[in-house]
């Protein structure tokens, strides 16, 4: 069986950053990515990021992906694409299904001294009459079709959810030529960044706050959607219905950490709404309760590419330290700097809940390691 020092599951910003730090220090690193190229969510993010220059404000997500990939290539990180990690087994053995062509697969096992799980997140769905009709899709899936595969799945889009993902996807679909018939938000206010929302309202796109979708209608596929005002108990207000002509109902109802790999490895979890649900707990090295298995990015709780990069960086430094490539004192300084930058990133929008949830995650790790339930 093949051996390696560090195996990273998932080549998004978190995984690539972990790989870069570990490889920079001298470790041999393999990144396994199920898609045909690395970059994770970034490969479809045509918008410019905001924040600080350290976090590449002003650069488009797709370009950040290219920068991270180039850094990996220069450091001789092995990027194993079209390859799905099927499972983590005893003694850090990972089984990989590599797609060679449409019909050919190669199954390989690799044993790693250290593993980083950075598998990202998956989209939430919501149910309503007509939700299985063709044309009802996840907002992230629509973004992949449009920005990556260059296919617009419909012409008249209704977005359910005014979080940042929903808002960004609407704007990008509009740029690609689709008409946005409206954005529906059950909360009494817009849920995403105001900067994204105002770009849409300036174009005259209606944002229905305090509304939900009641029904999607159509014979073979979506043709209409019925929206209605929502009561605090989620029932709809009779007589408040609005019927909209649409051929795409996009569901932007949030994301949740993709935790299958962490679960399989036996890590302990913590639940918090601000994390997006269940997420593995970890210490300040980003090491999970399973020794030698590290976690980083959206799989540890939903945040942003910038925080994913910082968590990946910290895990890469901690791994390099534990393999003897970085002296303890230098590693401590580097990790402390990373935690400081994370604190800065988390002090912004919806920061308080995120900080509390992240603290809970660290505390839960300590509790479990002390033998608590
Ligand atoms: C529409 C949208 C807009 C956004 N805009 C911004 C923004 O402006 N600024 C910002 O900072 N953040 C933004 N984000 C958030 C940011 O993209 C994510 O937080 C970030 O990509 C998370 O990084 P990650 O590495 O944890 O996960 P991901 O980027 O999701 O990468 C995970 C990778 O793991 C791979 N993978 C999963 N399971 C396996 C497996 N079993 N085997 C092999 N590979 C696997 C996946 O294919 C994927 O490539 C946005 C997100 C979305 C959806």
C-alpha cells in the first residue's frame, strides 16, 4: 500500500492552504479532490472578494483558486483530481476512487501519517408542494451550472432565501442574461450582505421579506410559483398569495458542514445553529478528537473562504510541527498569528454568534479529551 506523510481530503481553499503550509515546511503532501480541478467553491466565484488585502480583497474567487493551485504546484504537492475519497479506515488508511474515464475507475488505498478533512459543505433543501418538479434546484448548483459549465438552467428565476449565496447567485444569473422575478425571504429582513442586496434592488428586483414559497406549479417542469406572507409559526397568511411566472425556483436555504468523512473517522461533534448544524470539534491545532486527523474550513462550520484559508493554514503549520519540520516556538508564533487573523475575520457580520459557536467547539474538544461525555 502506498504511504504518504500528509493526505488532504478536499482541494478547496482550506485544503489547499493546509497543503501549502505543510509542503512549504518540507512535508510530502497529497491532495485528493473529487472534481476535475482543485479550488472548491472558488472555481465558480466570478465576483471580487472583499475584506483585507491579506485575504485577497478585490480578487475574484476564480483567480484565488488559480493562485492557490500554482503555489501547490510550485511546492510539488501532488494534486489527485477526479478522485473521490470513499472512506477513512483504521490506521489512517484512505480508500480513493479515481475516475480515469467515463467507465474506467482505479481504486487505490493510501496510508497517511496525518490527514486533513476539508470537504466543505452541502446545500440545504426545503419541501413544498411541487418541490420535485424539474426546475427546482439548489442555488449553489445553479451557480456551478452557470459559472463553471456555462449553462443557464432557465430564463426566469425566483430565489428562495436572501442569504449572501442567494443574492450573489441572482446577480450572476442576471449578468448571464436571466430575468430575476424576485427573491423571497421568510425573515422580516434581508439575510445576506447589504452590498450584494443593494446591487439587486438598484436593478429593480423585488425582495419579498416576510414571505415564503407556498407551491411550485407546472406540468413537465416549473412554470409558476406561488408565494405568500408567512406567520411566525410558518403558516401562510390566507389571501396574501402572489403568483409569479418562473421556470427556475432556486433554493438558497443555507448550507451545512459536509461531515461524512469526519463521522467515519470517529471524531466527536458539536451542534450549533451558527455552525450550520453538526460539526467536528477540534483544538487550536485544528486537530479533531481522533489523533492525527485534522479538520479545516466549512466542514468545521460554515464561514467564508478567508476563514477556510486561515484554518487550513493553521492545520498545515500544526502538522508540519508534529512531523518535526517546524520547531515548536516558531510554530506557536505562526499559529498564534493565524488565530489573531481569524479573530479579526470573525468580528464582522454575524460575528458574535460565530465566535460563541467556535468557542463551544474548542471547549467541547477539551471536555471530550478530559474524558467527559
Ligand atoms: C455563492 C457563494 C459565494 C461565496 N462568496 C464568498 C466571498 O465573497 N468571500 C468569501 O470569503 N467566501 C465566499 N463564499 C464561501 C466560500 O466559498 C466557502 O466558505 C469556502 O469555499 C469553503 O472552503 P472549503 O475549502 O472549506 O470548502 P470548499 O470550497 O467547498 O471545498 C471542499 C472541496 O472538497 C471536495 N470534496 C468533498 N468531499 C470529498 C471527498 N469525499 N473526496 C474528495 N474531495 C471531496 C469538494 O469537491 C470541494 O472541492 C461563497 C460561497 C458561495 C457558495
